[in-house]
C-alpha cells in the first residue's frame, strides 16, 4: 500500500507539510494560533458539516506549483483541500478581514441581544466571533425575526430566535441516531429548525445536540438559569457506563453538580459523545470518579479564579548574589524600628521614631 503523498502549503507566511486531501482549515489548525480561521458550522466529528456559515473564508493567492494562478474569489477553508505549493492568506489579507466582518454582521442580523440571560454566555462561539471579527454597530434597520420557545424533548429547549442555521444539530442527530426527527423547515429567511409534527427528541444520544450548538439555541432544561458558567468549576470525571464511554466534564460549585457535558478539545469540539443518562440523570458526585480540574484556556472567562498548572515563584536570591546565603534573618526580629508587637492603629497621630523606643513600650 502506497503512502499518502505530502503537500506543502503556506498559510499567512507559515509553511507546513500536510497529507493530501487535508482541508485548508485543518492545515491551519495544525499551525494553530491566529492563523486558524474561525468556524461556526464545521465540526470535524461530523461527516457532512461545513460550507454553510462562511466565517472561515480565506484568500488563495497561489493555487499550486503547477498552477500558480490565484483563486478569483474567497473560498471556504473547511471545504477546500490543499494543493502542493498552495499559498493562503487569512489574517494577512484585507479582503478576508473585511469579508469576515460582513459575515459576522449577517449572522447577527436576527440574533437577539440577550447574552445577559442566555445560558450559553461565557462559552458562546458567536460571542467570541463577534468580539474578534465583528463591527461596533449594525446597519440593519428592519424588525428582527422572532420565534416562540419550543420544547423539542424532555431535556432540550429550542430558542429558534438565537439559531444561526449552522446545521450542526441536524447532522449530529442524523449520524448518531437511527432516525432523525428534526430538521430545517421552510426556505430562505423563513428557515427554521423544528421537529416533525411536534415530535420529541428522545434518542439516548440526542443530548449531544446541545454540545455542538455554537450559540444558545439549544439549551439544557436541567441547567436553565441555575448558574453562570464562570461561577462553576469544570472537573473531568468518568463512570462505568454501558452505553457510552462515560468520560464527561462536571460543572460544579462546591460539591454540587450543576450540569454534565461532554469533554471538548481546543477547537470547542466534543471529544467523545455521551449518552443522556450520563448527561441528565447523574447529577451527584457519588455517581462519578473525579479525575481533576479541566484544562481551560486562560483567555476564557471560565478560567477566572480557577488556577491550574501554576508554579510557585522561584527563589532568585542565589542568582542575585551569586551563591546561597549563609544566613537568613527575620527583619522584624532584628530591626529596631519596625516592631511587630507595636499596634500602629493604637498610636495617636502619625507614628514617630519615639513610639518605637523601649522605654515608651514599657
């Protein structure tokens, strides 16, 4: 069997070698950092995701070594595979920056400004996208479209007003379950996600649609309005589950488990799907074997106050004086001025050197 050929691709002046068939987006993820385009609809765990939100648009300034002509239009990096010698511009392209700002403005046209009451606040991909790539204001002058909240299952509530039609939940239900009971209804600006004839989503893995949703359109009814994610501490845990891997993330405050989600990687994608029993029914610490605090990006609001992998400050005195000190003394015990037994709050007026003399103390 022949090995997969390797292609060299340059993204924002950084060259990397990737297997043939790799998309521009995944090649950028191998580099990491700001070189990686944002993605709202693409999900590496789903076969049919990508190509819908257009937030990952990039400029191909050189097609390949054999055909160096640039592509005339911006392309979706999640759907475009690399070619040998291809050169791509992401943040180094003014066309990309301007187009991405327009895409974000389009996504926010109908999105409500209810971040203060949304359960997704603090871990919302759309919040991050609008902060990094959006504009300060909107030019939209018409009424936003609104929908009534809809219960689409015993544990899931749909806020269609917040939906950006990324299709992630539809693809997840299609690939993880034997039957798909919800999808996209209508067309154009009337498109909406809903269930067929009021049916409920009751499959044992259907709770994963909550994790894949990049906004607050699909929420966990067992966690609604109970707490803010930055007040909870995420902990990795596992249990012996006959249905799934049992590897989850517990969102705790003290000893109380507020919600259970699947573990996610650095791209905010689920590592392993979990079942409804683990997600909705196991809400006590005795149900789990807690492994330790989850690794949270320092740029996330969830990391505030949750210090993980910190190091104690190194003692630098030996490096300053060039050798280990022979004697360490307590300045309070040696100094004749700074006397710890004297309570400064009890001295009338400003402290003076006379207040620290032995005869005054006695």
